[in-house]
C-alpha cells in the first residue's frame, strides 16, 4: 500500500465557514446587493486582498482603512455563534487513519478558532499550515509543498481535499492528487477538471483507501 498524507483545506471543506465569511461582507457593507450564495461562489478560495479589491471595483469606492479589522472581528463573532463542521466530517475523521494536516489560506488565529469552535482541533494537533506563515497563497503550490515537507512526505505522496478551483489548481501545480468536495445537494459552478469530485465526507475514507492501494498518478515515476 502506498504511503499517503492527506492535506485538507479548511473553509468550505471541513467547516461550514464560507457562508459566514460572506455574510460578514453583507453585514458591514449594506450597499451590497449580492446574496450570500453569489458571494460565496465568486470568492471561494480567493485571497482576502483580492476579494477586497474586487469589492472596491464592484462598489466603485475604496473600503475604509480599518475595514479588515472590522471584517475579521465580525467573522470571529459569527464563528463563535454559528460555525459548525461540514456534514459527516467528524465521523469521517474518526475512521480515517492516514496522516493528515490542514493547509489553509486563512491566518493562524482564524484557523485555530475555527477548529476549536467546530470541535475539530483534536484531530489535527499542530499539523496546521497557513498561507500567512508560509507566504504563499493558492493557486500557487508553495503552501501545499511546504505542508508535504513538514509532514515528511513527497508532494506526489500527498492527496489534497479541496472545495475551490484555486485549491485544485494549487494541488496540481504542487504535483498532488486532489479530490474536490461538493457539498451534498449542491453543484459547484467551478468544478475543476484536474480533480475527482465527491459529495459526501463519509465516502472519503474509502476513496483514500482505494487510492493508497494503487500507485498515485504523480508518483508513477518515483514510487514502485
């Protein structure tokens, strides 16, 4: 059986946070006429600075200098009251026995808050990697490559679990197999061609076991 390490995205993959993050924009910018759903689709997986720039273009005005501070506080408040794991995530983590970590574009404080509130922190310990610490944001492969090295695996031995197109692009650029999570009952508008999609977290352990029983695509020239 091939040794594999599972690298999880956090927002929209393990925790139901994207709706809350985009609700914070609507709460702070009442002039926005978008729905939470449309904002989630538009900004899924994107770097916050890019989102702010897009909002400024959309609103035809600059955001206040202290907007990021107010935004992060609003997100933290919403998380504290409403954040939950994605359906089936805890059950999936209970039965999955592969080495695993989180590689998220969010800042470390936000990642740890999300894990604590959702009850997922014990499953990952210190195996948490942030773009803000590494200095690389998806779709660049640097974050995933850093996580693989820190976990003691070759990139081709790693499997990325993502919900966003930019995350799937980063996995491919890093030389990693990827599975794209589409929440049960929802159809992604940006399904990536380089990833196998699944809609139920309880299916993931079997998918990973099947993958570990074969040679990973990117490892065909590295691992016998």
